[in-house]
């Protein structure tokens, strides 16, 4: 049996092209037969999703990577009605612990790992990453490198990854630069939406990252079509089904299609993931008291849960930004700003709901609020000060692999100031947070930090002040992957403390 580290190294290879598809794109000569994603991880459980091309049942074994407890196992049965995908819950887990797993399906074996969330009272340092926009026209899987940015993401070793929308581009054929075939069409049927998800998920670097990093996804517009609003979009039901088929997300009982949810990661971070698409009013409708992006139930949930959180940092994931122009004749984001940052005369944004939410959070004295967003295809670190004596931050990242954009003037109604920005570059954001400060970095595919800001945790009666960070102490890059094992064992993940493996590093 190959050791876990060797399996991980194989996942980072992209096979040489061997032929062309009907569109002229290169055909992947050896697409993975088993796709795996770990997600929705908490202190005591995790969800494991898989697609098994052969359709046979899979056996999943999992145990602490340090060998401190016996292995458990569970069966995963791919569902033919859901494109041979399935998900299982890995339960009875310990907080803040790295687990190794092995999935066997017929002759195929996949190995990986994940770390569970710290307990809510755990004084833990949190490292997370976020970004969006994967596989836009002209930016699909590169023939030689695939989605190269996922190698840089893996090197940062985040505890979790927030995929903040546009996880596919269902409404765009690949076209453009040489790429692997499989997504050169606009999706309009359930099978086609699934094929778009399958295409992105099969990338070797994506698989290498998703098999050892918990992923928390939400959708934006391109999972269906550009700038869609769920209340009026006829394609939403089939696109939503494909999204749930391809991610380990499950709504609560009675709400199978619910995507908004919260994630607690130790004492200092709570994440509130919003669904800005499914419940929204038509973009072109006049703004006002009845226009909504969140819907009444989600808005009430946010206003009840967020102010009640005792986490140091409250992170809100909104797939669309709060404070900038996003193009188009009708505002698709919260803001109604035009290209110069002034309010448009037609008033078709979602400003009324946005400002009502911010006023409520201000009135409740919410501090250390950070909004994470994407959608605009550039990175920007922003400080908003909509009320005297109250400010919060918005951090924007992306694209992972899509059209690259550039910064534009911010919405002038929020008292905003840009602290740093990056245009014309693929990128993702990284946050490292504890009880004293939060440091945010924007990182490019080469692993270079292109922008960084540190924010001290705000105390009662104080305003947050962003500072350029001192040189951070980075964790050592992984060394070469070596060694063999005669049998699978979670302890093999930690057999050489100075080296990386498919199980990833011990928790920092």
C-alpha cells in the first residue's frame, strides 16, 4: 500500500494530453474515477462527499491521524438518480483533531485528511481561505497546469476554505485558451449542470486540495446564469439540484434546499454564510421596503444569530459585495452605485435592505464585523464607516480562474476607504485570527502575498484601526514526499513531523 504522502503527490500531477475533443480542446486521458470532497466540518462530525464513476458502494475508514483511537467505518452508496454521487457523515469525532480517511470503491482507493473545528470555548488561532469564480470562459482547466491556484492554496494550509460563489460557470462555454474538454457548452438541463460541476471537481489540484481541506461552499449567479434572481429564474430548480448533488451540504429537516448556515471555529471566529440568490427579488425591481436579497426568514435568522454570537470575530459571507458597482443595467449587488460610486437614478439595488441590516447591527453594538465577498473579479480590502463611531470591514477576493477585473470607485454612501487592492490577477484571500487581531492577506497563484492588512480586535467604545502587518511568521513549506508503508495507518500521516503528507500538517 502506498503511504498517504505519496498518494497526495500523485494528485498534484497533471497527465500529458493525448487527444482532442470535438471543440479542439485537449481530452483528459485519465479522468479520476472517484472524486472526493470533505465539508461541513464541526467539532464532532464531518461530511464526506464522493462520486464513484463505477457506481459501486464505497467503504470509508477514518481515525485520528495520530493513531490515538481505533478506526471507524461507514458505507457510502452512490445514487444513480444523483449522478452517482453520495455523502456520509463521519461522526464521533474529537474537536481540534486531524483525522485521516481512506475510501475504497472497487479497485479504486482514495486517501486524505481533515481537521475538525475547535470547541467553541477553545482559544485557537484560526487560518482560513476564501475566494470564488472558477472556470469562466477562456479560463477553464489548463492543459498543462489545470487550476494552478489550488497548489498555492494547499501550500497555505488553511483550516477551512470558504468557496464564496461561482463554483462553476454554467452559463459560459470554455472557449479561448487551450483547455481540457468537458465544459464547452451552456448548461440548460440537469445533466449539463452536473457535468459543469464534475468538470471542475475532476481537476487534479482541486482534488488534492478538497481531499484534505474542509470546504464550505455557497452559490452565486454563474451556478445558474449571469445575475439570476431565484424568484423569477426558471432554471433555478435544476441548477440548485446539481449544486446539492455535488456538494456535501444538506439543509435542516423540512428545508432541504437551505444554504444559509453558520460555522463556529473555536472561541474567536463564527462564520455566517448567506444565500444571496435563492430568495432575492428581481434585480430590476425598484428598491424599497419590500425588495429583498435574503428573504424574510434568512434576514430574521441573521439578525437573531449574529448579534448573539460571543465570538471575537463575526465573519459574514456574502457572494456579492456590499459597497461597489458590479456592472449591468440593474444593480446585482447590495449597492446601487454607478461606475463612479454615486447612487444611480433608477434605484434598483438592494440598498434599503442592506442599510436596514447595518443599522440593526450598529444598534445592537456588534463589533469586529467582517464581510467576505467575491463576484467582482478583483481583490480589495475595505473599511466601511456608515455611522459615527461604528465601522466594519469588507474583504473581497477572486477570481480563482475567470476573467480578471480591476478596482473601481467604492459606494460613497458607506463612508468607505480602500486599504489595499489587487487587479488583473487570479487570487484568494487568507485570514489568520485570534482574540487580539485579524490579519488578512491576498495571495496570487505563485504563492506571493500581494496585499496585507492587520486589524486589532475592537474593544467597547473603540473604532477598529487597520495596520500594515509586521512580517508574519510563516509556517515552513512542505518538504519532499518520501517513504513507504506496508499497510494503511492514520499514524503514517505523522511519521515524519518535518514533512507534509496527504493527511496534511498537525494543527498549528
